């Protein structure tokens, strides 16, 4: 279990055990709060009464929250969670720097194979750590895209150490809670063949700074599981 977000912090800030990273180039940080599940369903019946969820709101802004988690992907290859967005971001394009915004993403920090040191990552990799947590060597981002097909993969324009996998796309499921399940080990082998398949952190981010837009997303019940199926989603 990574987090169920059922422990609202007394100060109203980020969840216990998580840290926040703010990007210097972003005007506003994303606001992360824990709220009762009932407040995320817009008056509809709540299938999980009494539950709490993580709410993320980005208003022309960007920041992420992360948590240290040590996971052997050979033992727990599957990552599962549920998420919801109020809507997609018109004009966003995750393949370009100008449009590199996603209403929701869950990503894992991984240890690539020994010697992994791409040129573009050299300067970005020496940034100071956040709350004592080192900047990850590489990440796999599982995103909700506004245009790309499910299962499509590409390299993030922010750095070639960041790989992107489209888990949900479009607005067909916007406004609904969606169950997500991905085989992280499968993508790890694709992106970093020969590596140790070790996860050392996880993060969530909703961002809208590049497109100057406003987004709201929700996350809940993030967990690593034993062997399961490949990428799939289902709406509630």
C-alpha cells in the first residue's frame, strides 16, 4: 500500500509522509488537499462513503507531491489506483514543452540500468534534493492524456530520463471515477532493459502551467500488487 489518503493532515496541507516539489519556472504551485470522498462526486451517490481522497487543483500552475517507497517490481509488478478529472486540457500536448500539461498523472521513480546517464539529464540530475529525498534518476509517468491513444508511449520533452505511458485518454470518462491498473515491470523492461527493476519513490501531479489553464483531479488508493494484467481501466 502506498496510500489510501484517509489521514487528513491537521494543518490542511499535503498528506503525511509525502513531500512537495515546486518548479522554479511555475508561477503557482498545484494545491493538494485531502477531502471526504462525498465532495468529489458532485452530488452523485458515493460508492465509498466515509472514504477520503486526494484533490489536486492547478490554476496556471504546477507542483508535485512524492513519497519514498521501496518496491521490487519482480515481486510487485502491478500498480493500481483510481482517479478522476473534471475535464481535459484543451490544447495540451504532452510531446511538446509548450503543451506539456496533464490533468492527472501518477509516476514512479525507478533505478535504471547501471551507467544510465543521458546527456540531457546531466544538468537536471544535479538539482538539490527535496526534503532530503534525492531527485530520481529516471521516471515512468502514467498519464491521463487529452489526445493520445491508450497504451501509447513516448519520451517527455522535459527530459529524456522521463518516460510517458498513456493510461487514460480523452473526456469520455471525465467526471467519473476510473480504476487504473498498469504492469510497471513490463514498461520498465521496455524503457530500461537490463536494470534492477527497483522503484524508490512515487508521485502524483496535476499541472496546467504551460497551457495557462485550470484543472482539478482526484486520486485514491494507490497500491503495488502481485502479478496481474497489463494496462487497463474501468469507470465507476
